C-alpha cells in the first residue's frame, strides 16, 4: 500500500465508484489486514491510538471482498477515536465521508443484501458484487 497525501479527490462517493475503485489497481487504499498494520505504524495515524485489543477486534471484524474492504464492524474504533478520525480510517478504505455514512449500520447478509446492524458497515455494491466482478 502506498501512503500519500492528497488522495481525497479519488474517494468514492457512490457504491459504483467504490466497487470500481476496489477493482482498480489503486495502490493507496487498504486491501488487506497487512495494509492496516502498515497504516497503524504510520506517524499520525488514528489507528495508532487504538489499544492492541481494539485494533485486533477491528481488523478481525472486517470483510475483504473485491480487492478491498467489503464491510465490517467499526465499534472497536468508537471507544478511542473521534468521529473525524473514524472517517479518516474509512477514507483509507477509499470511501468519501458521505459514502461512509451511507453504508453504516448495515451488514451484508447472505452475500447479496445489506440489512440493518448496529456498528457495522456494508457497501451494497460490494455486497452485491458477483464472483465474476471480484
């Protein structure tokens, strides 16, 4: 994962933009648990503030699909991070803040649909992506 400033212009604002970003060769988004560990080690990263147990719970609660973060459980971030810092984490996934808000409190069920679930997030375009898309 390449870590550069100024990538905000590439953040996905819609489900299709997010899926397209994940399926692209963009090297600045989180695509794996290793990328999250690398991001945590960066100076100034909000993830560096998390206690190890919360960081592990967050990583273990993520789902990786279509070449990136396809959903997960964000509650482990909430005890330590400010809302703006949580948005910074979602931006490293490639999501614009408005799209992160659109995907929160839902979970991918059966690999086809997002349903209400506290503290989870579900980018519906990734949840609904077919195996051929991935």
